[in-house]
């Protein structure tokens, strides 16, 4: 696993759009059915929009109907970190990038087999790369 990446808010602001910054660095959430990947079916890999960490494969993406890109597993468990999130009066599990701490979304236990998990992610926290464009 590569070293952790630490940047200040100002440094992140330079690298991201205002929407990406608000969601990935400030734990925002895009509105359902508005992101660029919830209804997107290309073959490839989804990278962290902040640091390029390879997070999810299209192989584990599925149509959850929730309005956000949904995966039943990360590329490797070590690519993401889970932590309890009690904000907004809900008990949820937040998912962050293990390399740079970017807020990605939440994971729920209503996903399909084989894991039963639904990684409910923000499109704005991800950057899709087609398989044949991966190095
Ligand atoms: Fe990252």
C-alpha cells in the first residue's frame, strides 16, 4: 500500500472542482440521480478523485436503484476504510479512501451476493478510467 497522502484544504481546493471538494473533502453528498456514474455501465476502474487510488472495479458495480453508483465490494479491502457515522440522526458506516481520507460515501448491508454489501458512493468522489486506458 502506498504512503498516505496529506494535503491542506487549500491544496485540495486547487486540485478539485468546488463540488468535488465539498463532497470528497467535506463529507458532502450529491443529490440522488444527479451524479455522472449512477447510470453508467462502462468497463473499467473507479479511482479516488483526490489521489488516484484504485477503489472499485466495474465488475462489482450493480444497479441498486438508489441513485448513486453502487458496488458490492471494493477492489481490495485495503483500498477503503470504514468508520461509524452518527451524523443527521442516522447510524451509518462512512467509507473513505485509505490513502488520502477522501469521503466516498457509505456502506450498507442490503447489497447483493456474494458480500451482501452496498457501497453507495458519490460520483463526485470518483474518477472512472476505461480498462484499456489503465497503465
Ligand atoms: Fe484518495
